[in-house]
C-alpha cells in the first residue's frame, strides 16, 4: 500500500448531486482509508487546489476524480489548469464522463489526463468501478509525495 496511517485525500469534482452521492456511497464501502472532498464546479475545484476561500485549509489531494462536463468551466479546462501548474501537475487526474465521445477522450489525454473512465449507471457498477480505482490507483500505483509530504 502507498500510504501511512494518514487517510488518502481524494478530490471529487462532480456537478450532479445524484452521481456525487453514488460515488460517496461507493467509496464508503471501499477498503482504503480516505477522506473524500466533493466540489460541484470547475471554479470550486481550482479554489480548493489553490486553497482560496472557502478552502483555505483544504489538504492537497493525492488523486482527483474530475467530471468532464461541468458548467461554466469544463473538466477539460480544469485539467489544463492543473497540468499547467508545476505544483499540481503530479497529482493523478482521472476523467469521468457519461460519454464515450472520442473527441472528449482524445482531448483528455492531450491535456495529460492519467485515465478516462465512463461513469456507470447503477450503484453496483459504481461500487465495482471504485473498487478498481482503489486496487489500481490507491494500492498498486506508487504515487508521488504531495507538497513535500510522504504518505
């Protein structure tokens, strides 16, 4: 496992309350000690990552789950900002979408997304997807330290 006894910090950027609730519930049933931080827009995600009001004391996430279709500032715009920032670009970003649109998939990878996942439609499928994310990203992959800390 990658982490000490400290929980892993996961930032979920999801504008749909129902899909965010499914993700929260699926993570609760998972096996990794975590702290899930949920924001609803691209602007809130950038504020969280830069510790702006009201996120002054937000932790730096170890991994970001980013919806591609967000109002006002799209997930692709947020991804581009993250990957352009030297202090944030090492954080793995998993793009989430209801779409299998090839242009969205290509744009995600062109903007250095670490992977692109299609959102499931049922809770059981969400739970399975979160299990796979935990097994690969939070157990098998060796993640870089964030903000000079070792986890």
